[in-house]
């Protein structure tokens, strides 16, 4: 990981990574989505992206990565060098022992290539969270204890696994653990534990700078990191022109619009005038969540993303692009990779 310093950072100075939500498009199937994920990962590896993460979501007809560990194994098996991991595993949905065994298995199969990003949100609605966790399941308040237990399965000196309970595979393996967040809780916790931190700027842009300030202020050097390391999630859609990029971005806007309305659907085709589909209130709500999206031609994106990197002093960017047509999605990531050279 590159060293932190106080000099202004530029886009070419930091690694770029991919956050894949394995979009299931209108007219497509989960099988299509997962095939596209492998194809994108293989291209991302060729284009020089640093890591490829998939996210845990449930009860969402537009996302095929609910069995996140399974998808990670499949993507890692179809690539050679790119790091593959979770952005993230929603730990309150799981037993820490199960996650230690799953990621211990992944690391054993693909040594030196697996990342374990952990979140404390359910990745779904409350009813589905209850179905996942059972009647006596854990919740977000248990997250620090769960992280400590999980870390203890990999290294007893770093965590607090139950006496006599060990993870095989898992114990003794060096699997990077990241904390993920969209507010200040995980930012402060990551800092105090000396862990790398990834912030969800792609849907919580207004909290980005406060969370980074918390993380860096509370950071304590550890045997993992000497200095803070922050990776920021960003919606980036690049096309040959601003107009085409904005057209492609309407699929992302429709997806958030349907979430606001509690009517989730598969990822919809782009439309010419997305504003006509929403009320003023809905438009304001979308701006609140998607206001940090970087959309445009290569020149536009380079300028906006460069300013974002300079303002945040990000150590790495992890980019997501909910684009309906797979070829357009590939082209967006290809154009972005060229901007960083």
C-alpha cells in the first residue's frame, strides 16, 4: 500500500479497483449476471485494476451476489492475479466462525489474493435480515465483538475467539480484513484497530469527509498498518461523450428510484429523460444519495475524479458502475483505466 503524505494526490498516483454488484438486468437472468461478472473481472485484471470486490445484498432482484463467498471463489478461479474479496460481508448476518472457515478456504485455494471486507448493515430490509439471522440473531450493536471473534480465528493475538474453537482452514492465514462503512461508526473503529477502511461514498457522499476525518484522527498504528489507508467507493460511468454517459447513468438512477419507492426491480434499460419519471421530492432524495456520482466523457471524469481524489486524499478508489448493457459497462471501466495511466 502506498504511503500516506500531505501532498495533493492525483488520480494516476493511486490504485483503482472494482466493486461489482453483479447486476441482473431486465430481460436477463442471475446466470447472465454472474457470467458478466467473470468477464468484467478478467478484463479488469488485464486493464490493471488492483482488486475486484463483490457485495452482499439480499432480497434484491437486481443483484446476483447474495452468496458472496461463492461468487468470490468463482471469480478468483477464473482470474489469475487480481485480488478478489468482499465489499462486503455483512457480518451480523453470519457466524464469525463460518466466515473464518469460508475465507480460510478461499485463501487456501487462492493464496495471497483474497480480501475480507466487513460491514455491519444487513444489506437488505429488516424482514429479510430477520430471516437471515433467525430469532436470536446478532445485530449491528454486536459488530465489534463479532469482528474480534473473527480476527481471533485467524490469529489469537488479534482477537477473542471462544476457548477451544478453531477455524480450519483459517487459523494462521494472513487474510487482510477491512472495515466498511457509510457513517462514522466503522470509521472510528477501523482507526482504533489500525485496519484499512473503505467508505461507501457511492451512496453516502455527504458523510465522506467527516468519516475520513474520524478514521484518520483515531488511527493507531498496528501490526497491519503503520498509517491510515482509506479506499473510497464511487459511482463512475464513462462514455465517449457526456450525453451518452448521462444516458447510461439513468439505469442507476432508476434503480435508486425504485428502492426509494420500495418497488425494487431488475436493472432497467436507460431512458432519455429520467427526470420525467420522478417527483421533485424523489429527485432531491436521489441527489442526496447519488450526488457524488462521476458521470461523463473521459475529459469530464478525469477532472471530477481528480478533484475528488485531491479533496479526500484517498489512498485507493473502488469504482462501481450499474450500467444496463454489459459492453457499455466494459467500455466504461476500460476508459477509466486509461485515465489513470
